C-alpha cells in the first residue's frame, strides 16, 4: 500500500513480498549496523521489515521495467 502496488498484486504475492522483504530488511540492517539478525518482534524490526519490503518492491519494479 505504501508503494501503490497493492491493487496490482494478489493476496498471496502481498504475503510473499512481506516475508521476503522482512528478510531483505534484516540482511540490509545486519550489513549496515553490524548487528546480528534476530527473529524477534518490536517496533524496530517492524520498521526494518517495512523498509526491506519497500526496497524489494523498488528493485522488482526496476527489473520489470527493463525486461
């Protein structure tokens, strides 16, 4: 919904993007901060997961546009 692509993807794709985006965000956060990846839930991990999903959708849009 943040990127405006909620209507173009089905519910399953939204779930997959959310899960994969959380992992992408965790990996990016680990590389940037040097902290280890933890699988807990708090406001910081929620923000990291949202940022990861946004990055994933942005990259996906670039790949689909050039292909």
